[in-house]
């Protein structure tokens, strides 16, 4: 009799007495051996064994078991257990298993599987290592060795009870150094840092940064282990969010991609282009008010885009800093006013410095010191307005319940154009007799 046949013979004798003990043995075996055991068990007993195995191991087994076998055992599991298993499956296989579940359980399972946008539950990975609390060290090591042959690599192993509740964590070094007959309960660390599956990804990122962890386990309200969140995944999500925010800021839908259809792109872009057109006419209306003086002093037209352009650039700098502060929750509610004053102060200082440089250039270019004064004063006023607008626009939009990233740059450009044109041309009217 081969080793495998002997193993299966022993299993047949013991399973009826203690299915939990069988589950512990199966955890330490290779997947091929576990599959052989599952195939000879009665379906009712298979369901009991699956109910106490770690969810990620069950998911790996279900991928390889016949579909009719899955349908028979899945109906005996409770909805929470089924949802845990589904979450551990690759994304393309989840719907298939969900469709095999009894109709009376399907609705509850769908609710359990639904996590809010931008939550830890949406970005968590199911690629983790978990063992039962009663498993022996030698069996856990055998399992890890088998996984190492498939080039799987883990820094930590998580320990769960028969309800799949997280009770501890193991470092690989502690596992290797422990006595082979010891149980995982005796060597695991119980001082756990966990992430609630409904926590926002921003909150998780801040926590991982402060705790200096590269990853952390994600649990539900019952402390059941659902997956892990890795720092690199959060970085990837942050990059995607930044890309979407950039698109929103200029009136492009975040779901638009490089090769989206022409019709799709037109439908998403045109409304904001119309809004931008309206704001452009608002700026043009300001210029029209001063049409007479521009007609008399044509040199003013040369410096209009200079004043407006510098205001737009300065405002964009402030907008970027404040947007980051809102995303990373660096701006306490009570400090909005001080933030506005700070950015206005920076705008004033930038305005004075840039205004002086521009004034000298205008003076030397047109040989008129008063034109330099007009340009310089217009620059100072516009950069102060740019600092205030760049800070205020995202804060106001957030207070109103709107997305701070949604077309902020369009609003900002309108403010800097209107204020810049009006201030510059108003000073030109004041110094009119010195400019002719």
C-alpha cells in the first residue's frame, strides 16, 4: 500500500469522530493530498471540514474541485462563510460561485460582498497565509515548504479560530525557531493591528505610515479575517486617484481613457468646455469695459496675458498644495482661516517680487516707468487673489459637499483672469495721464 493510500485509509476511520482534527491535518498537507481527501468525504462532512478551514485554502481547493461537488457542499455553509470564501477567490471566479449558491442566501451574500468605493474592502488582497490556532508548528512549516516550491513568499502568517476570526500573527522567524510539536497558539503574537474593511483608503494609508507597517490584515465587524492591505497597493491607488483628480480639475471625466471612443470623450468634455467658454467671455467682458483705454494705450494689450498667466500659475501651485492637504487630512477644521491668510501672504510676497521684475522689464521695454508701476501693481493684486482662490476653492467645494477636484482649475482660471484684467486695467485708468 502506498503512502497516499495509507493516508486515505486512516482518514476514513477518523473523520466521523473529529472533523475539526481532520481540518487541522489537512492544513499541513499539500493541495494535491487535500484534494484527494475532499473527494472521498461525504458531502455533509465536506461542508463541516470546509467550515473550519481558512478561507484562502478553501478558495484554492474550490478552483480545482468539480462543479457538481461545489454545488452540493456550498448549500450547507452559512452566508457569511460563503462570502468569506468568495472574497478569497480570484475576481473572475467570484460570480460563478455566487450563482451556484441557493437563492435564499444569495441576497445576503451580495450585501456582505459590497464594500464602499475607496474602502479597505475594495483594495484588499486575498493572497495571504492563514493557519488554524490549534495547528502544530511542524505542520505549518510543511505547508510553507510546499508553497515555497510554487514560489509563494510570505513574511507573516495569520492565525484564525474555527470561526475564521483573527486571533494572532506569526513572524516566519518565530515559526522556524519554535519547537516542532508546539501549537501556533503558544507562539503567535496577540497584539494585533487590524484594519476595518469599511475604513477609507486614506485612513489606512495614514495608519500604515504612522505604524510603519508594509501590510496589515483586514477584518469585518466580527473580527473575521477577510484579506490584507499592502502599502504598495495603496501607493498604486493613490497614483490612480491623483490621475483622476488631474482629469477632474480640467473638466475631464475620471473614467475617460486614452482610447475611449470619440463620442464618449465628446459627451464628457463638451459640457465643461461650454462652462469654460462662459468664464472666458466673463474675462473678455472685463476687458471690454476698458476698451477705450486699451485703444489709446495699445501697449497694455501686451501685458494682459502676462498678468493673467502669472496669476493662473501661482493659483495652481496653491491649489495643488491644498488639494494634497485635503486628501491626506492635513488641514484641521479650525485652521482654514489661517491657511487662507498664509496663502494670501505668500501671494503678496510673490506678487511684490515678480511685480518688481515685471515692472523693470516693462519700463525698459516701453521706456515708461509708470507702465512698469501699473504692471507691477496689477501683478501684486492678482497673485494675492490667486493665493486666496487656490486655497478657498477646494475648501468651499468640500464644505458644500462637492468633489474638491471637480474642475477647480477652471474656476481658478476664471478668478485670476477676471481679477488680473480688472486690477491691471484699473491701475492703467488711474495712471492714464502718465501713460500717454
